């Protein structure tokens, strides 16, 4: 099983996701968003399934630093902003084939690995 995890090393939930899949011997491809931000197209897949609001981490330090609390952007504008500022994302974003999750989602991951 191949799993792609988007996140940053400092994120506790990202580290939990990495550990979860490595313990189950899944092939993990980790994309460090500080090194290589996710493309707008990749983010669009997650946004189509969950909506942009689910992708936004309104509690993040970066969200407050940018003063986005009262912002009401269109979905396209938010996707552009998320592609530029990956620290605004709720992490981790996990993809296994066509299955996607946002945030810590061990219940869904267990279904993927069959355990």
C-alpha cells in the first residue's frame, strides 16, 4: 500500500500519521510542505471532497499572523492562498489512491490497511 502524507515535521498530527503507517509497513511518501508546498491542483482534490473550510486551520499561528480572521474569500482565492502559505492547512493531508483524509483520521486509515 502506498500512502502520500502532506504535512510538516513540527506537526504532532503529521508525526502520528507517519508513525501509524510505518508501524503497519505501508510505503509512505512524505511531502514536507515547508520544503515543497502542495500544488493548487493537489489541494483542489482535497477541496472538492471536503470543501476549503475543512482544509483551513483557523486556529493556526500563521492564520493569526496574517490577520485572516475576518476574511471571506472565494474558494479559488483560498486555494491560491493555501498553495502560497501551507502553514494555513489543517494537517496532515493523507492520500491513498483515491481515498483522502484531512487531519488525524485513524478510523479511516485503519479501514485502508484492513486492521
